[in-house]
C-alpha cells in the first residue's frame, strides 16, 4: 500500500488499491488479441478506438491481433469531470475511413451505464458494416441501457471508480500503467 501512495505519478493522491497490475493487464490483453484474431478469419477489420479512454488499451490490443487491420478513432464526449454519467453523448469526431462492408470492432475502456455505446452502435450500424462488435477492457455489468452484447470483455470490473491505463478522473491518471481504485 505504501508503494501505491508514494508513486510520484499520483501527485499525492491516495489509491484505495491496485485492481489490475501491469502483468495482469498484459496477460489478458494478449488473450483478447488471440480471441479477436480467431473471431475474424476473413474480411477487412477496422478497429475503432473510442477516445480518449481506450488509447492505451487499444495500442496494446492491436499489437496482439495477428491479422491485417486498420485503426481509426471516435470521440464521444459524455462525462465531463463528474464520477457519474450524465447520459449525454456527443459525437465530436467521426472516422474518415469507409465503414461499409468492413468488420467494425469498437474498442472501449469501460462499460458503465452503456449509454455511450448504445448511442454509438446506432450511429455506426447505419453505415452498413459487415459486422459490428464491441470490445471493452472493463465491464461493470450494470449497463441496463445497452441493448448489444459486449462480445469481447477483458474483466468484469468492481463497482468502484477506476483510474489508470487510459482511464481518467478529471483528465488525470491516464498514464498509470496499472488500474487502481480511487479513494
Ligand atoms: P457509460 O456511457 O456510462 O457506459 O460510460 C462510459 C465512459 O464513462 C467510459 O468510457 C469512461 O470514460 C467513463 N467511465 C465509466 N466508469 C469509469 C470509471 O470507473 N473510471 C473512469 N472512467 C469511467
Ligand atoms: Mg472518461
């Protein structure tokens, strides 16, 4: 615990605990890469990362997928600085890439209420992809608003506010190489 509170990256903030350490994350991301590789034996695959939260997960994940693919990003604004979802989702950046006829894999850091994904799946589904699936590193399993299956899930997450490995609180802590629970 003292190693956690004295980590210079935290700037004095105290972590409740480390939930997923670097090794645990790396092992699971490698497994997810293999699952995704096996799930797409043919066709064009476009991996769409939801910014900003997915940026570290996505960069590790695509390097664990052993087949051709393309990468693009989406920006959907929702949370602001709050620790609870406002329910408002705005699409700020649309991918340039053509989606029609491609396997689209939407990559998200964490599924909480599921509102962000619910909205995005509707928008992306209209563009006639060959398939449309979600990969989330973390799933809180409380997403009553999400009508789609999350096909690839890294971990069922505890119902705590998590930071690190891309996840932020008020834009801080994204650069932590592990995932911790904020006190
Ligand atoms: P949803 O639309 O309620 O599912 O919210 C999804 C987004 O909220 C995620 O992409 C995160 O950016 C943010 N979020 C949800 N839970 C957490 C958390 O525990 N820590 C940090 N961000 C979170
Ligand atoms: Mg966020």
